[in-house]
């Protein structure tokens, strides 16, 4: 007798409702909500997000005691802790809502070989921590955490590297291979984050090589596709053809992109055509078309939809339903950042979908660039802060009403 594919069985799920704040903020205390409210209020003011980083960096440089304030506010909201061990509370809290954790060592801007080696070891520790723990379904790293940005840019521009530079680049490749090899050995998925366009070709080539080696039977290595770039859907199509031809599973994380202003500014300064789509509508269309493409090629592609866009989340959910694909299909994940878009993460998880949040961690001072970028990105996303604030206010009111009813009886 024919047995149905386990990934195509369609059980009954809880209806998906992104306005359900009770589910979205179930893991937040009243004080957590209050802190989030004021943080998003501050972040929504573009002027403050512009002057905040230089003022904070200056205060840290001259030794003002602001670290405890940062750790108790913005760090506490957007990060899991300073070490893997400190992330345990966040991992447990997310797991209560059936949301996984992606341990993300978010130290940036370093430029020394010994630091690159230490970062490699730390990323490998995240893989070892994830091994056997279903609460941590994915891990991640940035190539610029493992090697000099300027060297990768030189390689990307097709300049000839000297002997020392070739040796240095080989060390970057070796670190990446060590991480991916361990991930393969432990059957832990690892995503390679996308970066600026002028170093991305080299990153793409290394990511595809890792997939050739380690994605033969399971999706282990994922590359990231920034769909705000004009040609990325076509790149995704070509990489899929390559995976089919060479017999490996393509791991793809789909994002809109995080360096838009920086990309456009550099293109203008250097006099080349911006690699970024002219409008948000074109980026949205390309992103959603990429979701459709991945769903139509699930036997070849395992993908993570990294998005805070409600329309894209709803579209992917509907695509899976329309094709009678299980919500928790092993090749499909939704992903958001810790401290943001809980109405998406927890309501998707409640409806049975695979969901995981990025959980950044690292020393407070070293993680500051990440935190500043989150704040700046949020002010540039139309409606993002207004939506976050509106939902927090709605939940605060709901709790007051519920408390009033309890007091009445």
C-alpha cells in the first residue's frame, strides 16, 4: 500500500493570526513589555539613533560607567548574553513558545589573526552546543569575523594577491572549512551571513564549495541571498541548477538586505550603478518570488525565510498550505531577530511552522556595532517601529482588562 510522504501530511493547525498579542508576548513580563515600549519609542526617533552611537562610543572610551545601563536596556532586549552559557535563559524562554534559537557570536570590526582564530573556535563552540539540542536548530557566522575585510575585497576585485596575502586568504578558507566540517560531523546546520556586495562574490564561491562537500545528504551549509540586490533571484536560480547538476542540496537563507544606504553611497561615490533595487516594491516582489521559487524546488532547496515582513510570512504560510506541505517541513524555516517581531515568530510557531530567532551574544562593548546597526535599520524600515509599538500597547491594554476582570471577581 502506498504510504503518504510525511512532509505532505496535513494535520490540523491553529489558525495563523499575527494580531494575537497574548501568544506573541506570552514570555514577557509586564516589566519586559515596559522596557520594550520605551526602547522602541527611542529607536523610532531617527535623530537619537544617529547621535547615540558616537556618544556611547565616546563615553565607553573615556571610561564613563555606562556599560551596566547598556546591558540592562538595549543589550538585554536584543542579545542573549555575553557568553553561550548566559544565553541559556533566552534559549529556554524561546523554547517555551516553540521557537528555536540561532546562537550568533556578534563580535565585529576586529582585524587580527589571533582574534580570527578565537572567533573560529567560538563559532565551533556554538555548533557543539547545538549538537543534540533541538532548541538550537541553526547556527551562523560571518566570514569577516574570520578574516580581514580589505583582503576579501581585494580578492573579490580580482586583484593579484602577493604570497603573504595568498597565505592569509588560505587561512580564512581553512577556518570556514573547519566550521563547516564540524557542522557536517555533528549534523548541525550552519548559515553563512551575507555582507557588502564588493566582498560577496568571494563569500558566495566559498559557500558553494562548502555545500559541494557537506550538503550531499542533508542541508548543512546555507548561503545568504540579499534580495534587495538587483540580480539575486537569478543567482538563486543558477545556484539551484548547479545543485541539481552536481547533486547537492542548496542551503539558502533569504533576506531583503542590511546594507542599503552603505551600498548606494559607495556606488555614488565610485560612479557605478547601484546594485540595490530602485524601490522597496521591487525588493518585495523579488523576495516573494524567491519564496515561491524555493517552495517549488523543495527537493533541491532547504531554505530559511529571514524576514520581519508580515506579508512575506503570510505568503510563505499560504504557499505551504496551497501545496499541502507540512508546516514543519524539514526544508523550511522562518527566522526573525531576538527582541523584534514577536507577533510573527510566536504566532507562526503556534501554527506549527519551524521558527528560529537569531540570539546574538558577546561582550557588551564588542556587540555595540551590532546593536547600533539594529537600531539604525529599524528606523529605516517603514512602519516597523510603529507596528512594534502598536502591538505592545495592545498587549498592555489586554493585560489591564484581564487584571480588571480578575479583581472584579
